[in-house]
């Protein structure tokens, strides 16, 4: 049965995780930048007295967005092209 298309294994080159780490550091930088901007705006009338709440909101939002991006990226990193049978039938 090795001649069946569903029995053949596909070989793919070893994936590189550099893009994942670059994307992670981009999210870290954007989160720090957003918190810095909110801290600067907190000294004005716009966010008076809400700096702690705004920083917490931005931090949690950045982490949630990074988690969604990371899950999507990781699912596409090792895609299952088609199911592979493990038995010898």
C-alpha cells in the first residue's frame, strides 16, 4: 500500500522560528510604546487619574493580541497537509 497517495510522507524543510521571535519582540515593543504614550497623556486632562487603569488595559490587550497572533502563527508553522496512517494496513 506504499504506492497509495495517502501513505506517502511529505518532506518539508526544517522551519525557522526566527520570524516568531521577531514578531514577539514587535508586540513587546508596541506594548511598551502604548504604555509610554498613555503615561504621557496621563499628565494632561485627557486621562487624569486613569494612568494605572489605562496601563493595565493596554498591557492585557497587548498580551491577548500577541496570544492570538502566536496561536495563528504556530498553527501555520507545522501544518497538517493530510492525515497520515500509522498502521501497516
